[in-house]
C-alpha cells in the first residue's frame, strides 16, 4: 500500500520544482548543442535534474550551483556518447558511396587491436578488470566498486593507473 509522502519530502520537491523549471530549458539547449536530438536532450535533461535532486546534499559550498549542475550534465553527455559508441555523434553523409575501410586500414586496425589486447594482458588483473568494466560495459565507478568490493576512490585510481600503464605499454611497442 502506498503511503502519502511526508510533508517534509513534499516541501523539498516543491522547492526543487522552481529549480527544475529554471534549469530544464537551459540543460535541454546544452544537450542539443552537444549534438543530441531534441527528444534525447529532453530525456538527458530530466536525468541530469534527477541526479541533481538526489545529490543535492553533496553540493559543497565552494563552487557555484550552476557549475555543479553543468558538470553533472557534461558527465552525463560524455557517458551517453560512450554508451552509444560515438556512432550517433557524427552526422551520416549520404554522399559517401563506399564507406568500407581499405585493406591497408583494416590491416593497421587489426595490428592495433592485437597490440592493445597484448598490452591489456600485461596489466595486473585488478586494473584490467576495473578498466574493462568501465570501458566495455559502461559501468560507473560506484557499480564497479560494488561488483568488485572496492571503494570508489580505489576504482578511480585503478582505472587511472591502468590507462597510464596501457599508454606506456603501447608507446613501448608491446611484444
């Protein structure tokens, strides 16, 4: 059975309503400027504002509220492009007749992939697991931490170190 919301919770939602009405059009414009379709921009704006509402207790008094909201929106946009594989980021060009890569490009890509797989294999298991869960499955730091029983700061450090070490291994030319 559903209970009516407590008066304090209802008051908080009503207070946030003004913030929502003020920020929603600005966020929608922001997401459209990032290259999303208007309907996607509306969905992302609602998601960003829901995150702001849920996380409002985490806002520190050091920065501006708008900067905090836009950092949430920017991260959300970045995550959405990653989730989509950046395929939707670039407009489709109907003038391109043959979009398949040349044999030379395919060979280079295959070699790059083999080098990357070899470099990933040289990473410590914990680093590799954190990085792959984040990059391949798109999991948040919090979700990775829950899955691997790690603190969120540890997950961040593991991913940062994995990327740094992976770059180094690829520069060296992994055998």
